[in-house]
C-alpha cells in the first residue's frame, strides 16, 4: 500500500465532454473511513517554450472563456489519443504559431491542479525556430494572435496580469532563472 493511499471503492461518471470528464469516487481513507472525491479527468497536454534566435519568447494571445478575458500564453494543446507528447508539442507549435523547430527538448512534466484534476502538462523547450511557408491551421474554434516577447516584457506581462496561467508563469520564471544562472 502506498503512503496515505485512498483506495477507490466505486466510481460514478457525472459528465463526459470533448476535453474533460467528471467523476465522483468513493474512497477508503488510510484510517478506514470513507469519503468522496470529485475528479476532473483530462487526457494531458503539452506546452512549448519557443525561443527565437534573437532570444524572444513566442507566445499567443487568446480568449479564455473560463476567465472571461484574453490571456497571453506559451503555445500549448491537448494530447490526442495515442499521441506522443513530443509530437503533440511540434504539432501545437506549428498550429498556433506557424513555426517549426530544429530542436525540441523535454523540460519537465507537472500536474496543474492535483487536488481535483489529473491533467498533466509536458513542458518542452523549442529552439532553432523557422517560420513555415504553409503551417497547419488552428483548431476551428481557436483564435490566436502571435506575440514575440523579451524576457523583460514577459515578466512585465505577469505583473500586469496579462499572463496569469501557471504553465506560462512557470516558463517565464524558468527562463529568468536560466538567465540569472548565466545559461
């Protein structure tokens, strides 16, 4: 048994949508009592820190309904069934920005909200960017504007709350740390 493990007794599916599903699990707690856990299931996603040869960070601005406003983010997207995260990262970079890259390196994978969701984001760093003559189209319900920001501009966007999502703030702070370490 894993430390503090909660053993699932039963699962009730509440909703199954295009991007997420919701379930309620009845669990046995480590002390033997039972409780309920509401869990959002997600197929996982990727995000890309795309850096130009001039050191600019490629970002996109798009409307986020959950926030009821536009948000500046690094390119990202949902894993398709059976798709490897590296392939998803390359596809999303192309679809959202029109760029391809010479190198795409995995950086880290992290859970976005482990208290209630199983979404994991695989973060990559893309370098050697080249604008494609013809790029893949965004999803039909996706509208984005391309931005190229310096690290200082991205940090200012965080202060101004133009960047508020965790994956992008993490990416910007990772780059800031790399700069401070002289890398």
